[in-house]
């Protein structure tokens, strides 16, 4: 069995992508893990973001912007 993305998660992903775009960061990897239900984004060389199924997102290792 696998998990599908939620509406809250999709909207949060759009917001995060817009934020990264405003910072002129390339989104190098965007992956939905159907086992954990999390979205992982890698932007630039070091920015890592996780978006949970409830729409809450956080940096994996908080960089200084």
C-alpha cells in the first residue's frame, strides 16, 4: 500500500517553490515518498526542505539565508 499526497501538502509545496523561486534558488530535486507521505526538496546546493502530509514544512538543516 502506498500513500497519496494531500491537498494541504500540495498547497504547501507550491508556497515553498514560490519562496525558493523568489530567492533565485534552483529546485534540483522534488520527490514524493509514497511510503512516508513526505515531499523532499533540494534547492541550490544545500537547501533541503521536507513537506509533511499536513502541509507543515521545515528545513532539514536550517541554513542561513
